[in-house]
C-alpha cells in the first residue's frame, strides 16, 4: 500500500522530471519538432514546377514511397530501387556500427584504464582529429585510398599487390569513411560508462576462476550496457541518414537514403516526396530505437 | 589468488587495438598536415615544400571570417546544448518511469533521426517567416538550429554516464541533510563530469562539422567554414582548406598544452 | 564668402564620404568571385562587398524564395533567370544607373532568357563538354559517344557530372532531339540510352579539375574552365565539344526585389560591366565573360586556349539551355530521378 508521502514524492519526482527536461524540449520545439510538422504538412502538398510546393492536397508523395508512376505510360509500378537504396543504407550503417563497436570498445577501455591524469589527455587525443572539418577529413581519406594514393603506393612498393586496389567509389570506401567519421560517437559514450566501472568486480570474477572472456561477457558488458546503447544509437542513426561521406567517397552512382532524399529537394524537384520519405524514415527509426532500448533495459535494475 | 603480474583491468589485445585505432585516426590528419605544405597547385600532387597556402589562407578575409564564425557558433551551441541536455538527462533517468518519459526521450533524439536536408529545408521555411516579419537576420537562428541538433549528441553520453552511476552517494548526502542543489553541486556534478565533458566535446565537433543545415539557415554574410568549403567542391578544392585545418589543429594543440600545463601547476 | 564656400565644400565632402561608405551582400557560387575585384571595388567606391556562397542553383532559389535572407545580388544560371523573373524575386534594372550597360557584347545582349538584358548583367559563360585523358584514348573526342557509347578503353572510366540539365540536354541532342522536348517517343529513347550507359560510368561526381589532374579519372563530362585548369596541371587532358550538341551556359548578376543596398548594387553592376573588371572576373575562375573589349585585359593563356575558344566548325553545335516547362520538364525530372537511383 503506497503511503500518501510516497505518492507525493512520486508526483514531485515526475514534476521534476518534466521541469528538468523542459529547456531541452523548448529548444527542440523550435529547432527540430516544429520543422518536422512543416515537413508533415508538405508531404501532403503538390510539388512546384521548379521545386518548392504548391497548395493543394495530394497523397502522391506517400504512394511515391513505394510506387512510381511511369512518366511515359502512366502506369503505377512497385519501385524496387527505393527498397534497394534503403537496404544499402541499412546494411552499411549496421556494418559501420558493429565495426565501430568492435574497435571502439577496446579503445574506450584503454582510455578508461589509464591513470586518472592521463585519461583526459587520451580523451582529447581521440577528439582532436574531429576538430578537423568533416569535408577535409573525407578528402584526406580519399587521398589515402585513391588509385594513386598513399595506401596503394605503399602496397605496390612493398610488392604486396600488383595492381592498385580500387577502393575509392565503392561501398567499402563509404564504409571506411563512415566508420572513421562516427568512431568518436561510439568511443565517448562507451568511455563515459566504462569510466565508472568498478574494477573490483573484475577481481571478484577472476577470484571465481572466470576466464577473461567470461569476465568480459558476464560482468563488464552488462554494466556498461548504457554506454553501448548510447554509442550504437549515435552511430547507426546518423549513418543511416548520411549524405556527405557517401557523396564524396561513393562517387554518386550508388545512393544512400540521405542522398536520395536530398535529390528530392534539389534537382528532383519533389519536396513533398522528400518530406514523406523523411517522415517514413523517422517512423522506422523511432520504432527500431524503442525496441532496441526496451530490449537493452530489460534486465537492468537500479543501483 | 592472482598470478604474478596479473593486471585485473587488462584485457588481451585491447591495448593493441586501441593503439592501432589511434594510429588509423591520425593517418588522414597526418596526410592533410603534410599536404598543407604542398607548394604545387594540385591538391594531391606534390609540388615542393612551401608556406604559400598558409599565406593565402591568412590573407583570405572570407575564410578567416568563416572560421571564426564556425568556432564561435560551435562553442555557444555546445554550451547551450550541454547545459540543457544535462538537465534533461537528470530529468529522465534514475527516477520512477513517468508518463511521457519515453516521449521526451524520443523527442530529444529526434534530430538524429531525420536526415539533415529535411531539417534544413524545414528550418529555412520556418525561420523565413521570422526573418521577413521581424526583420531580425542575425546569428540567433543558426545558434538555435545548432543547439537543437547538438542536444542528442550531448544527452546520450551524459545519460549513459548517469545510468552507470549508483545512487548511494547521493542518498548518503541526502541523509546528511544536504539540499538537492547542494547534493547536485558537490556529489552528482563532479561524478557526472566525465560524461558532461564527453557530451560537450561531441556537441562541439558536431556543430563544427555541420554543413547542410547551416547552408539553408544562414543569412547574408554568415558563411561558416564547412559551407565555404562546400562552395569550393564544385570548382576546385584547393590546398588552402588543408592549410586552414592545419592552423586550427595547431591552435588546438597549443590550447591543450596550455590547459595541461596550467592544471599540472595546481598540484 | 570664402568661409562659406569652404564650409560648404567640407559639408559636401563629408556627405559624399558618408554616402560612399556602404555595404553590399552578394550571393554567389562558391569560389567564383575574385577577391581582387572586390578589393578594387572597395577602393574605388568605399563599398564593402560580403560574399556568401551557394553550391547549386536550386539551393539559391530555395533560399531566395523563402525570403528574408538579406541578400542584394544573386548570380543564377541562364535557365533559372526566367524563374526568378516570373516569381517576382528580382527587379527590373534601371538602365540609366548602369552606363556601362552598353559594353555588353552584342552576342550576349539579346539572349532568349533576358532580351535586352533588362534584368541581368553577364558574369561568366562557358560550355559543357567532354574531357579525355589522351594517354588512354586518342580517338575523336568531339562527341557525346564518349560517355553514352564509350569506346572499350573508356568503359568504366568515365565520370558524368550530376548536373541534370547538362546531362539531359546532351543526351537529348545525341538522340537527335532538342532540349525540353515533350516528344514521348524521343524521351523514352533518351531514358533508355542513359540507363544503358550508366553501368559503364565510373562515377557521378564533381571536382574533376583535381581528379583529372592526378589521373583518378580518365574521362569526364565537365565544364570547360575546370578542364582548362586540369590541362594546365596535366597536359594529357584534352577538351572536346560534342558535335551532336553541347550546352552553353552563362551566369549573370541580378538585383533582388527585396534588396536593401540598391544604390550600392547599381554601382557594382556598373563596375563589372567595364572590360578590365570583367577580365578580372574571368582570370579568377578561368571562364570567358560577356563584356566587349575585355580581350586585351585577359590573361595570355586564356586567349588561345582550346577550352575557351570554340573551334569554328563546332560553334553551331552549342546551344543555350532553355527553361523547360510542362511535360518537357516533367520528362527531364523523371528521367533524372530514375537515372540516379
């Protein structure tokens, strides 16, 4: 039976929760949520002849997600290219997230296990490359992987390959680029979690004759799960909507969903379709996010 | 008992991987620093060692302007986003789940989920109304936009940190009759600090990198470094942008060295 | 009396100085405005020009249409000029304020999209053609077959710039039609041809000046000035004008309807119509300009470069791209979107 005092405390806690979140929500209302409503409205309008929209209700943008009307014979057909683009984006983003985790976790662990004073230094060391602008970093990566670039020059000179490796303009190049770009987004949240990890738990595990692998799986991972969740979200979701990296390293022939949406607002001259595609993407990602977070929080209790 | 020389915190291969990662991270940076001294006209063909592009960047008012604006904007946006995200993180974790908590969580992460071009065009339309009817065309719009999309980047690390912390210390403080504010200042905040710093750094670099939203929201004379460089892509990206980046990097290194020197003195 | 005169003189002088200090907001393509030009302008008039960049005609149009961005001048391409005029985004020029208007070269004075140049002053013009690294292929390059029916050496090595209008125009002309055609049969063939050719392309990217200089790309559909710069770095690069038809493009400066610094804008428009200043603009981005009498001021290497001077027999194959409307525009957009997927 909950006492009156307990109920009061809960209500106060709830109120505090809303109050503390309100500044963030306010800024987001202006910068993110408000604009989203505009997009929602636009998805039901008619595309203007030279871009922009004209006032008039239409659901064309919504059917356009899956079906295209052939401009010549006016037939409606299932547009599998849209699905291909979506699949390519999901595939690349997943790969990027997984790989970023595989290399990011050891990195975060490494930083977190340095002596306290050195920790800040390593943390800054990992962020410094990201003080360099994204476009430039991407050009620098291009410099390394292109046909006559650094990597090929070194490999050829060492005799390890006969012909230059064709990395640039492939999905692999995009994957490399995205992993590079999003790595700190994985490392920093992981670090924030691991940093708090009590090493005595590890001692206890080893005392109980657990192997390192078991210790990793059974002790470390569950405790730093919030960091893993945060890092995965911060990598997967932006990667899905990425646009600059695929454009520069991918060569423009294979679109990801971010490029495809951008096309609608550019030379594709179909803002409503761009809007409807974005809202759809948002819904899919939100659903996936909720499922993921709920799954990850299932076994977690509170300290 | 533990073997001789057994370090509890050591996991096999982790250090090697970590060091390889650092090396891989810095390789492109090294490339760009080296090439910023490229005396030739081309971006990638070496034409001798020279400071010519540094001189050119230094004299280029447009670039200097854009760089300073980028840094200022990133700093302000990151500060706002981090402050606001810290509050939100405190409000949404470690308490009994309340109605709407999931809603808040989704709202906060929403900027991550929408491709930038969409937010960019929507903000263009949204802010245009204000620009035309209020006549204000200053940096306020860019600050709001940047702070907005930086919030999830600050929020998630802080929240992760918060969730990994246990409540015993704060409960102890409360038992000792500390007010919530005092508890926050003396107990929670210092413990949370690594998460806050991580969040702020993420927010800062995210804002610094943004090109699409800035492109659409900016008004006259508000180019940032990325939008300046994007404009160059269609023509010719010149070594000038490498030189600018190297100078920024040098500035960062100098600032960090100073920071560490000062904090060392404190002990 | 003398005191009155000198006082009046000082008043006039200070009034003039106050007027001369002004500012101007120019919205232009990135890396397209010569800093020397702006410095000279400021020195002569005291007006400080701030340049803000855009990277595409569509972005610029979207921003101007939304309103409130605070620009005075914009520099769109030819086929966007009618769009700006129709939407009332630009104002008709008061030609009495632009005495140098008479310097506009006669061939650029009465263009389809702005007869008599009532709305715009030419900035730069150029052509879109085909560039090939002669080391790889030394056959005839004055044809769009290079990218639509590539010879075996070039399959998988050609870059096609992601510019809808240029690509569709050249493809349409290759298949025997005119740009903006609303002939369904013809456009179907154009679509099929493009889709068939796409797997043979390496990429659809910009930055060919760099990429052709360092042999990353061996052939491309691209703009003449950029290829000119590539050739200066890599002599194997050669520029060709497709005989089936190639686009002529021009960028011009227009005065926005909601411009705040109108007087300063007129001074600038007048300034760039002077031959020596037009030559400055050209020298920077390496494209030709539309002002008569600028030849003596042009840089030497531009006077005879094959990328700037169109060979006589290929001049007639150059066409300005019209602004497509209706069915024609629909076809183009639909084909482009399909091609990109």
